[in-house]
C-alpha cells in the first residue's frame, strides 16, 4: 500500500539559528523565520490522516512559552490548509502526534471526528515537564502547553489512543519511537509513497542537509547519544525526510 503526503503550513515563528546545531556550536548567531508545518496523509483505508496539528494561538507562544514572534495568517488555519486538498476538518479520522509541544498538538480540539495517537510516555512527560520556573525561554512548561495536555486528558480522552513504542497502524505506515531525542518520547512517522519511504520526523531534525545528511544533531534534545542514534536510523531508513520547521519541505510536493 502506498500513500500521498502533503505538507500544510499552519503558521510561522522566529527562532534563533543556533537551535540548528547541538551545544550552540553553530557559526549562525542570527534569527530566522521558520514554518510550522503539519502533514496530511491520503490513501489510508480509515480515511485521511494528519501528522501533528499546529499551534493553538500565536499569542500564547509568545506569552506562555516566552518565545519570539509567532504568526498565523487566515490562510494558515487547519480549515484553509485542508481545503487546498479538498478536505474539511471533519474528514480527519486520525491524528498521529509526533510529540506534544505547543506547535504540534495545539489544534486537536478543532478536529471533531479524529482519534489522537500519541506515545503514552510522551503524554506523561508533557503533563509533568522538568522546566525550571525561572527559565527565561520555555519556563516551567518547557514548550508543553497545559491547555493541550488538559484537553487530551479530558475532554478528548475517549478519543486518545496511547501507543507503546513502535507500531504499524496500517501496512506501510509506521510509528517509530525515538526516546530522549527532541522530547522524552518523540515518534517519527514513516510513510511508504510512490517515491519511496518518507520520514515525517517532527523536530528530531530541523534541517535535512545539516542534521540528517551530515549527522549533526540539532540543539534541543534530552540525550545527545540517543539523538544521534535517531538521526542515523532515520537516514538509513528514509528516502525523503520532512522536518516540521524547514521551508524546503514545501518544495516536496513538486518533487512527488
Ligand atoms: Zn516544533
């Protein structure tokens, strides 16, 4: 079975370029505007699938998570982006969450007919993150939004499917757990397409050329060794890598 993957642009954020390389070992000391993407997967027997669902509110990103400028234009909503592919929010039956950071799990409440699949231990980590309250960027929540976690625990709880490690929900569509990479229990989604195996990697990689091709871990990780192992494994398994915050991903559809 093969699937089709379409990136959706759900907002933009200004971030330090140093995040691209571990220990801030980057000559790039500036800031860049990056996309906040999600991915629509077509071709599954159970209906269209989303991988991640964007941020709840750009203002919360700045006020709650103490981050730089965030924005989402009227063209960058879930409804508007799905409409480009002839889909409505109600059509989505499954959301595979790579991890629960604010810019990946903020749109769950906008999907009335979806089930939400997340690693059980990622939900645990998101409920009790280790951010020191005085931390100037991230703070006590460490990029997990209390409202997203609260909604998954209740009222969305009956529609939450807790995953225990690697699984293959449908033939040719696999969830692979990379523990202690970008988050405690981040998963990558491998999708078989007509042009090979596509890896939707969330934030395990920020830039394909730098983090995957050159095997240089990015700046945000829990265990550097685990992060590097994840990158090497993704490089080995995937023909095409799609990070969440890389503009070059939007060229993907032209290459399919
Ligand atoms: Zn992210």
